[in-house]
C-alpha cells in the first residue's frame, strides 16, 4: 500500500491578495519601511562577525532593496552575488542586479545551490512556515546559513485588544480581522523541525507612536502588511466599529501627550544547513 501523504496545512492567508497588497504598496513603500530596514540592519550586523564569505546568496522578501544597502555598509565583500527575490514584481523595480519574482512557499532554487539565504519580514505570511523553511534548507549547500526575520505574536497587540473590545460591545462577539503571528517562544523549534542545526532565535520589540490610529493603519497599508486572511470576517468593518476601536485604543493605551503606541515584535532566526555527514529530515 502506498504511504498516505500528510495532510495539507490549513490555508490561513490568501497569497494572491498578499501579492496585490504588496504591488499596491510598492510606490510608497520607502515612506514606511522602518521595520524592514531595522530587520535588515540587524541581519547584516549578524553576518559581519562571521569569518567566511558567501559566494551566492538570496534575499527573500527583498522589497525595495534595503538588505543589499545594509550589506554594503556592514559587511562589504562578504557576499559575492546577491539574488533579490520578492513576491511582488513591483517591489523589485527601479534597480539593477539579479532579481527574481518568487514565492516563499514555492522557492525556485535548485537543491544545494546557495551559500546564504536571508528572509526579511515575509515568513509570517506563509501558510506553512516549517514547509517554507524546509525548502530554504534544501536550497542551501551543506553548512549554508539561513537568517530569517518575521513578525511575532506581540505585534499590534494594542490594535488587536481594542478591536476585540469594540466588536464585543457592538456585535456581541469578536471575530478575526487582524492576521495571527507566530509565537516567539516556538521560533527556534521551527528551525529544528525544518532540519537546521545550531538554531538560535532572538526577539527585538519595537514601539512606535502615532498621533492617531488612522496614521498606523496608513503605515500598515504602505508596508503591505494589512490582513489577507483567507476566511474573511462575516461582518463588515463599519465606521461605527472603527470609531469605537479608535476610542478604546486612545483610552487604554494613549499617552499623556495624546499619542498612541503600536508594538511590533521582530523575531530573528539563525540556523545552519547540516554539513555533509549530518542527518536532516527530508
């Protein structure tokens, strides 16, 4: 009897809609790329002390090219050729160098072809994070390096709490409108399940303040980070619900200066593909 294939992971996100949101965001992305730049600068700083070079590397979710810029500043000469890849072709426009439209869920790289893969704030939109990591591990040469940054579970906690409270008041219950994020406590385990060795997970908590919650929502649109849940909320987000959400946001979290905070949690994973003699799951 043939082996029964494992069940497909649940479809949490609409990847086609995510691509459209990124395409729409591409023009104004540099005006709100502070999280992406913070993540790439951290990744470049992690690379600098490693005493080895990476002849061929790929940057997933490259967006507007901030990683290539940070690499040139923090670790010049450490990477030979960098392939910039993104789900959105518009994000890759306006610059030279090897560029590739690619989906993190279906990586096009040949097995054992890359020395380094970095993924910048894209993994939290994949339906199967472990599956995406397995593909990255397979694309790496033995002893190749993976560094990935994604948004963790504390991200947008103020907005989530305010929206849930507003829905409970107005609708009598709360549904899911903000995309879920992975629990940072499980981060290193994701790498282990994907077959990486020496897994390390670090957390960077970023707090940003805004004059009004609408300013936060505008930044999220410019980042391409608005919700793309596959199962839409059954009830529309009305003006009354949004207004009450904003009121609760200001009441519960607003500062003395009238500004409201927004928390983002960046989880950075570092792991190595097993060396030639090491065993890794398929």
